[in-house]
């Protein structure tokens, strides 16, 4: 056994808490960027002359590059070093943001968004895997992942607030430029503070067939759902994309089972607890992203809120997430099994979603939206916290990057599916309502608003069901118990057996 394993007090990185600040800042930048552009999009569309048909690509270009390249980014972090990948990801993301803010036309904007996605796919798994290898003490790991989980869950809502403020009081271009100070502070801090354990580096060669199959398979899947939203589920190209995705991802799994140095070692995916995390988290994000979209439109279009007021309307959810993650999740994580935090967390969130199914044109924010958002945030914050930690539970240090990438992949793909699936359900319900009530309507504007709210309500019922299923998966798939002792364990070593991040949280 190594000397660091025998001396817990000296075995931990003395700068790990400072490192967490900069890792969390980088994660916040990536997560909020998924939503900050939504509020700025109408203004940017007019300025740059982007057509209605192409405006969705400002969102989709980012999601496709990010979701498609995450596994590749995670493996690069394992091979190249997480700190190196983290720094390059930050610098590249900032440069792409400058291009987006300076865009003078549609092509430059879409290119910048895709480039943001590419560097985000390198940055996000590097950030999470750095936490996994730096925090090896059970109780400390719980606190660190509590903070990270709150940011990962609440960053999207922060994006709405920041996007509203910048768009209304400055200019839509600042929704891009704002990333630059985030990146500079995070990169400078990481350069001086982060000391990555050298023993966990993966020295194997890169699995090129795996990279090509996984990237094209995930891009086809995300694009299929995105196209379904605009062209319909029966569209030939939509169906073709889903078939291509299934074939490519099946081929990817076959290749991974046979190659010597796989991009995604199947041991990462098939472990029961990690599999349960990836699946339940992906489903929960499907429900959550749909809600972000509906509530934004409901508050702005139906209730007449300004972008800033809409952003601040999401504050209770952020507060709920912070409380759920840092006060409930982090405090209980070392005492109870993670399924007893994740399952009930998703169920509490589903109750919040259930309240939102009752929204009407004149619904009170205080009586309906506020309690719904608080419950949604509280539940998601409580569930995200152990999920983020368990995602790298028991994994070998050399696979920490790719295990972390799988969490981000489930979130990104879940977000793309959620936006497309729930939006399509809402649109169908809205059309059906108008068809049923058009004959007797005297006020067309009122009918349109009522139909819109009916559509949102119908889709939210689906979100409730999806969260209940996520809770069921968490409660049945995840079977690890509460952690025992919280003695640090060395995360490095020569042999595979010594190279595991099966630290105190292994007994979750």
C-alpha cells in the first residue's frame, strides 16, 4: 500500500477546495450556455437575418456537437490529462463565444455555436472527472458533489436570468461575450491550483472506429429528435435518422466489446448502479428541459412577462436546487443509500410538475408557479447530488473521464429529446384544441392563448409520468447501500485493482 493511503491527512490534495471553485465556475459556464441563448435568440434572429426555419439551428448546432462528441472528449481527457483537457476546453470555449458575439451573419453564428459544443464536449467531462480523482474522502466528496450537482442542475435556470438581463439592458451579443471572463478566471485558477493525480492517466491508444461510430450515432439520434419537432415523427428523414442511430450505436457496442482499448469500456456502462444513474438522470432531464421551454413561453407569451421578469421567475427553482443539493443531498449522502435520495427526489419533482398541469391563462404565479418551481428544484437538487457522485463510483481512475462523459451525454441527449418530444406533444394538443373550439370562438387571440396553455398542460402530464419512471429506475436499479467509513483511499497505483475510484462512496 502506498504511503498516501496510510496517511489520510497528507494523502489529500491541499488545494482541492480552491480547485472546486474553478471547476464549478467552468461547469456553470457550460450549463448556462445551453439556455442563455434561448432568451437572446429572437433579437439575434432579427439582427442577423436568420430565417424562422433555421433559427432552431442556433440551439441545435450546440446540442449536436456537444452531445455527439462527449464520449470522445471524455476519453481525450483520460488519455491527455484532465487538467490539460480542462484548460484547452476553457480557452476554446471562450474563443468560440467571441466568434458568436461578433457574428455578422447566419453562417458565422451557427459555426460559433457548433464550435462551442466541440469545446464544451472536452470541458464538461474533464471538469467532472477532476472532481472524481481529487475528492477521495467520502464526506468531502459528498460536499463537493453537492455543490457541483446544484450547479449542474440549476445552471440552466441561471442562464434564463442572465440572458434576460443582458438582452434587455445591453445587447444579445453579451450573452456570448459573458463567457470570456468566466473562462479567464476559471483557466487562471485551474493553471495555478489544480494538481491532477498523475497515476490515473490512461496510456492506451485511441479507439478511432469507436469515436466515429459513437459520434455519428449520437448526432443522428439528437438530429432525429430535433427534426421530429419541426418536420413530424412520420417524416422520412426523421425515421431514417432513428434507424441510422440504432444501427450505428449497436455497431459501436459490438466494436467496444472486441477492441483492445475501447473508447467506452463496457465495464463502465454495464455496472448496475452507474447504468441506473445514466438512465434515470437522462429521463429526468427530458422532463426538466421541456418544462424550462414551456414555462418560458407561458410566462412571456401568455402572462406578458419581460425577459428579465421571466428569468427572475425561475429563482425559486434555483433556491430549491441549492437547498436540495447542499443541505439535503450532501448531508444525507454519507448516511443513506443513494437510491433513497434519488427516487424520492424525482418523486418530489414530479409533484411540482403535477402542480404545473393545472395552469390556466390567469393562474397566479404565487399560488401555482412558485410552489411548483420550489418542489421541482428541491427534488432535482436532492437527486442530482448523489447521481453525480455515483456516476464515477467504483470506476478505475483511467476511465474517470469517459464515465463522467456518460453523465453529460445522458443529460445532453435527454435535453434534446425532452425539447423535441414534449414540444411535439404540446403542439399536437394545441392544434387539436383549436380545431375543437374554433367554431364557437369570438376572440381568436383568447382561443390561441387557451390552446397554448392546454398544449403545455398536456405535455407536462407526460413530464410527470417520465419523472415517476425515473424514480422507479433509481429505486430498483441502484442497489448500493449507505457508505461506511470515510477514510481516504489512494486513487492512483500501478495495478487496476489499486487504480479504482472505489473510494468511501463505493458503499453508497
